[in-house]
C-alpha cells in the first residue's frame, strides 16, 4: 500500500476492525456485481470508493430517462448508453485505482459459473427470479458468499448466503422455484432512496465478508419499511430438502 492509498483510505484504516490489514484485503479482493441499476449503482460506487481492488460488472440494459430517479451511477448525458459502461465511467471518476471491468450481457451458463468461481464475493443486484436462482446455484456450487438485495415501492430487503459455512441457508431456501416472478419497479414503482439504502447495505456486507469482521446477515433476512422506518429481522434456516443446497 502506497502513501496515496494510505491517505485515501485513512478514515477506514483508523478503524481498529479494519486497520491496514483489512484495507489490504479490500485492495486484493474481487467483487462480482450482477446488475447495474438501482442496487448495483450504490453498491458498486461504495465498493469502489472503499478500495475494492477488482470489480466486475454485468448488465445487458441501457440507461433510460426513467432510471435516473434512482440509479445514481448514471447521468442525463448517459441516456442510451449501456448501463455497465456508464457505471464503469462513474467508478473510474470515483477511484481510478479500482480495476473495474464491464460486460454488456446477461450473465448465464458456464460464463456465470466461471465468474462466480473467480470472485471473492458476489452481489446480486438483479431484478428477476430466474437470474437470482442461477446466481444462487453457482454460488452454492463454488461456495462463494452471496449478498442479495431487493427494493420495491417503500420496501427493501437484504440477506447474505455463505454456502458451506455457518450452516447457511441459500436463496432457494428462502424462495422456491415455483414462486411467481417478483414484482418490479416498472409496474409497481419505487421511492429513490430505498435502492440507495439497500445497495449500500449490500456493499457493507460484502466488505465485512472480505475482511472477515463483525457479524454478517448470514441466516437473517433484514427487512425495511421506508414509510414507517421500521426495521425487522427474520431468522432463516437451511432447508435440508432444498433442491440447491439440501442434503440430497
């Protein structure tokens, strides 16, 4: 770590839980972020600002005017640009030391498995069940920690899944494949700061995982009602019969 980095990250380094050793772990870490929208924007920006050394972004969408109310990595001038490219440009301005790579495609199949395998932590910032289940299956297979977030209307939720450790449940233990596709912002709306809150929590949980500090949301589902500002926590248990992580 050079003098420039010591100064840039000094407010984190002074925390005893982080120190120089923790900051070095962040600098050496590889984070995979799937989705560059309402959650992926704040999550990627905070991870880059905090000094995550390598960030890989996947999204196959382009910036639309209606995105700008909440997807803070994009600007009015980015309308029509690939979201991953717009996000990449923002991350470079935030922290040119972070090595960010952008892929304008939906991450599936063998490519998904390989990217997950190469990551230290995966952040699911997507907005559909099919993608979420595929990400979860890949993380379970390769035992890579997964930070999952969702936001809609005035509501947000976050959980962490650490397959193979701490008897952690997986996303499939929480939701089954027979469930309906989650409601989305396009049809139900979302208040702007909710996505920022959830994405920021995802970034924090990812950093805690990388540095092995504190207690993550493994085995817990954190729920926020933005209208009442009430936080609730549900305990999650691994389902022995889960088709993804179960004993069978």
